């Protein structure tokens, strides 16, 4: 697949999600690329415009998950991106063993990059679903979603 994002071009990407911030966080922008490999899916994330921390021991960490919804549209008084759904979890596992549970993003002055190899899903299974960045860190314990806070950014996997 050949994908163009702003002035960048990406080849050999199997799927991509263009990340945009909610109305409360309009400066968030990013890209999540998905590459199918023999060992699983290699997920590469780059995001800018994330909220910055003020305290030296409180550098922001943001939860990131694949959700089972198919849209970043819609508005709700309770939540941004209400059509993004819940964590992608086709096997009915407890958190943090949902197929869509991903490692957190560690911000450096509003910029975060990360990569992971996972065999919890294939690219084909997640196309059309959403990637959500949450405003808090995932505690990897609280059910059903790790107490990871509000949805601050979203992108549909294409």
C-alpha cells in the first residue's frame, strides 16, 4: 500500500491511522502505521501536540488502545469520539489482555514515539477500527479499560 500523509509518503505500509485530537486537544496530530509480518503486526506510532507535564516527576504518559468502533465522529457530553467503541477484544479477555491493548506513549515535551510487535491481531482484523489515545496512563489492572482517562485523540485504521 502507498500512503501520503501531509508531505510524507509511506510505502509498504499495510494500514495506517491518522490521529487527530478532540475538540479539547486540537493540536494533537499523529500517525500510527501497521506492518503485517510473519511474527505479528509491527505497530509504529508518532504523535505531536500532546499535553505537556509541568512537574519534574510527572512526565505525561498516555494510554493507547485499538477500539472496536469504526468512527472518530460524533460528539457526546460525556465523551469525545463516542462512536470509537470500547477496547478491541474479540476473545472476551480481561484488561490488559484485550487484543487492542497497546503499550503506553511516553511524552517528551508533547511528542511521543513508540513501536511494538504484537500477535494479538492481524492487520486485516483491525482495518476499519479506531486507535484511541487517552489522557491518562493505563494502570493495566482496572476493568474494563485500565482507568486510562478521557479520549483525547482518535484515528480510523485504513
